[in-house]
């Protein structure tokens, strides 16, 4: 089926996720949608699949304009989407999951469904037993199930959102073979990814998004350097770098290993000097988040040692890390960082060490007023945190940190903030560095990573490069490393 | 700010009026004169000094359960088990009085120990729900509900089994205690100033705890966002568990007061729904302890006032529950509507931006 998107606009508050996107995809094509995190890939795909309604714009299928207001509308028109996390029902059997959601009668026709399931599975060479339970499947197999389900529902346009995250190389090959088969059958495949290698190896054509704009369409043969440049935009003029590492070792990691259900980071060793800034680069979910949370004591390590200012904290709780001078700022400010419903004064009281039984509200309000001024927060001591803008919430989070700190761990400290706020926040962070605080931060902004880090660790699928001197890196080299294409002189692998 | 306050008041008043309208409809439907019924509720609550006394007698346990539930609400916990915690308080108090009544200890000491035992019993029962939640991953609503049934069964077992009256056990409860073990009441009255004072003290304590202390603020932080509270250094599960224990202690006190100050024995229906009613009060005041006292007073007056409906209009006295429930439902509904109204998120279909 031919798909055409015309002048799609979508904004979320101040964020412009899609700005006048025009894209036309003929049937039988594998269309790549490439872009960094937050470039607007998922938003655009969710518009097409009915999860989000665009503010304006038109969707045409086979040349006819259609209204898609819900995923059910989308599938009626033959558009189905595979989400990054499979939307299935782990406690159900495969066959029940397969039947679920399909319209028709009070009693689902299981035998017909089972027959259809086997036929489709054979076609693609998927070895799935319809009687097993979904929760016994791997992520790759769950994707296969989703593909079969969408096809059985009559999908002729299939959208894959980052399908190669968390599946094995073998399963990836199988997936790619299935996608090519789909295209041969005349189905339209949209392949959303930030992985250059996957896009280059699979897609007939690729559209690149950057900050909500469609910056261009590329056909094979692909030129990696050009894709990287389009993906990350033009380099911004940067001010002088300002490194200030001291002499003592703040944090020492020895052979650290940490894992979750989809990723393993193995044998990472690192010594961080006081005042040093280490940037953790990599696409979301490559292991940097897991690593950062393990250094905060929030995720239990499975091997190795964490020594903070000479104190071995391996296996201790987050609160022990906190007592020894580590602080962690989460990326999701309102979900994890701030308590919705409480005001700024109450937050400052919570963050400070409690003295006595009763709260001294007068002193607390004075403290809040002072910090609000110091950190240039647009709000009052009685402002509830949810009423603040994103930038002000981030400033508030920084203002909540105690002094002095040995180690500051930040997840996307400036995500979603405007340039002014970003510069302000980094000036505050650099102040901390000059006082001897070491910083580890995750960012998906290459310029930010290069500009503010002294050294950079690049994560890809749980693998980590050795610490790279930020001064010797360009955004292009970093972009390639992030996309899993190791520049030969840098040799990604186990960290030194 | 001003304007949003007025909107708030308007929505609350609207809810009250709507609740009255709905109850009036029901009164009309069952053939009772609405005005007459409301008047008799008022008379039943405030009409005579003995009515007023009954009102205060039922205000006390309601204040205690409301005080307890406010603590768990602040910690973001739906302690449905408060009813059973009150029952366990009554059982523990009865047990303590029974085991000490023949020892010759001073009666005041026995009563004090009985009340203390009630608080401990309630706290232990709440601790079970809390431990199930914290360590077993059992939602406190399910845990509490299950424990409520167990507590009822336990009471009936005790009343008809080990603690039965001489002869055969009966629904009227265990053998009443000797008058010396009754919580002292005012002369020629049933109202005990001790229980009244204790419950007022309890609600004051909770008010101060939630408003002025680090403990209260941390508890609220856990309730509003336990992840953020944890990252800010609050030991979250310990706080949740402690909230359960405190709430249970207050509920247990309520049970102990029913035993020592009102019925002077253990009854199968000793909790009389005060636990659930406390939940309604806490929901209605929306975490603000300062309003719990007047709202509990209002609810207690409905309870005592509606007793006469039975005689006058053949309406069951549980009719007050209808009005109370309507009120809570509509206030919660009004709150939801207000928030939508303020955010202006909700627009009729025709006002939404076309796509």
C-alpha cells in the first residue's frame, strides 16, 4: 500500500515533535526513518498508527485521504505498528494473544486462528508453538508474534519502532529476512532506528529527522558520514572548553559488571579524578543508564568494586552512597526527581538533613527563597513543583543538592531545555567541579557531551569503549561510535 | 489564586447540594416526607442533651479512626483494613481486662493497660497488612479486606467460644465487665470525658504531625512520589510500614474505647463501621487533618440523628450511610470535575482542534 504523509504538525507543549513533515512511500519499500533520540521519529510513527493525533496534516493511503484517530482505525485501514516494547500479554498463551483484539463474535474461533497462525509462521520460518506462554519468549520471538498478529489482522503497512534493540544477532538476521519478504509481498515497511548499520544494511531509502524536521531523504549507497551529519545537525559554535580536573581520585571502578534483562555491561574499570567530567554517550538503552545507576547504588552490580573517596561501597544501598557524598539526578524529573503536589519549600526541607523533630518553616522558607534566587528559578517558595517549567524543574533539582558533594551522577541534565537554561545549568555544574565534585553524565546531545566532558565513554549494546579524551574527538567520530561503527583507531571493546 | 479558591468552594457546595438532592429523591421514592426526615435527623442529633451525648459518644471512635487513616492516606496507602484493626483493638483490650480483672490490681491501671493493649493489637494487625504489602507485594486493599474478614471471624469465635457468657454464647457479646472496670463517665451520663479527650488529642497529634514535623513531611513525600522520596534520602518502605503501625494503633484505641467506655464487653459488631466511616471522612477532607474533626462531627450527627427514622418513617437507620456515601462520592466527583475545569483539558468534542 502506498503511504503518504502531508504536512504533519505535532507539538507537545513547547516541544515541536513534528514540523511540516512530508513523506511518500510506495508499496513494497523498506523505508528507513533515522534520527537521534527525541528527533520525532516515534511521534511521526504514532501519528500514522493512530496512537497520537496530529495537530494538522493529512494521511493518504493508496492516494486516498484517511482519518486515523485510534490504533483500531489504523488497523482497519491496514496500518499496524510494532512498538519498542512489545505490546503483548505475557501471562497468556501465544494463541490467545494472537486472537485477542480481533473483532468477530463472542467466541473466538481458535482452530481457525491456530491454522492461520501456523500458515503465517511457516511462511516466515518462525518457530513458535501457539500453545506456549508469551512470557517464555525472548524479545525477538515476541516481535515475531507481533508481526504475525498484525499480518493476520490484515496489516499492509507495518511500522517497526527500534526493532533491533535487545535482540540477538541471529534474531536480527531473521527479522531482516522477514522484513525483506514483507516488502517482496508488496507490503510497506517503515523501519525506525537510530542504528546506522541497520538502516544501511536494510532500507531501500531512508528519511532523516532532526528536531522534528525532515532534513532529507537518502538512497543507497549510503555515506555514513553524511547520515551522521544529517542526524545530529550542524555543529554549533562552541565556547572554550574549561577542564578543571584535580589530583585525587574520587571514584574508582574496578572490573565492574552490571546487567539487566536485556543488557550486560562487563568488566568496566575507570578512575575519575576530582573535578573531572565524564560524558557517557550512546543511544538510549545501550547500557549507560544501567551503568550510571549502578554507580549511584540504585542497581546492584554483579561483579567488581566501586570505591568512592577511598571507601569501598560495593553492594551498599543508594542511601549509603548518598551519605558518602554521591548524588543522582534522574532524567524523569516529575516521575523520580520531584514529588508532585509538594511545593519548593517542602522539597528543600526534605532534601536537607533533618534537624530536630519539628520543621522550622520560617527558616525553611528563607532557605527556599535564597536558593530560588541563587538558581534563578522562576517560582516562589510556595510554588508546587509541577507548576514549574521543565527548565525551572531542572534548576530546582540542582538547587536541592547538598554541599559538598564528592560525585554527581546526572541523567540527561539538559534534555528538553532551551539553550539559555542549558548554559546556566552547566555553569552551575562547573562551579561544583571547581569545588572538587566529579561528574558523570548521560547525554544524547553530541555537542554537549564533547563540549563539557573531559573524557567520554561510548556505550553500544552493552559494550563500552575505553575512556576517550574528549579533546581528540569530533562529533562525527562520536556519532559513528554511537551508531556502532568503531573508528579503527579507537577500537571499541572492553574498557581499559 | 482567589479565583481558584472560589471555584473550589463552589464545587464543594455543589457536591453537597447534589448529595442532598439525591437523598431527597430516595426519600420521595420510598414515600417518606423529605423535610420531615431531615428535621427528625436534626432533632435526633441535637434535639436533647441525651441525643447530643450519643452524638459525642459516636464522635470519639470516628475521630480516632479518621486520625489513623489520615496518616496512611498521607503515605499514599489505602488502609481498608482499618475496620479490622479497630476490631483487634477491641479484642486485645477485652483480653487484657479479662486476664487482669481478678488480680486485684487497681482498676485504673487495668483500664489503662486495656486501652494500651488495644492500641498494640490494632498496630499489630495493621503491621500484618503492612508487612504483606512491603515484603509480600500484596496490595494493602486486598490484604486489609482479607484481614477484616479474619478479624470478624475471630470475634465471633471468641464470643461464642472461649470467652462466651456463662451458659450459652449469644450475639449480645461477652459477659459485661464489673462496673469498676468501666471507663469513668460523667455523672448520670454514659459519655466518658476520657474517651472524648483521648480522641481529640489524637486528631490534634495527627494534625501537628502532618503539618509541622519532618516525619509528616517525609510521609507525604512518600505518598506523593515514593521514587522521588527515596532519591531524596527517605527510607520509603520503613515509612510506609510505620504509617500502618500508627494508623493501626489509633484504630485499636477506637476499639478499646468501645470496649472500656461504651459497651463494656466484646460484641460481634464492635467496630460498628467506624473504620470505614473514618475512610470516608479522610477522603472527604482530602488529607487536611484540620477539617477531619468537623466532618467527623457531621457524620456522627447523621449517624445518631437517623436512629429515629426507624420509628417515625420505618426507614432503616443505615439511611445516614446513604447520605454520607453520596456526599463522599459527589465531593470526589466534584474534585475531579474541578481539576478538569481548571486545566481546561476537557472540551466538548466540537471545541477540540480539528485535524
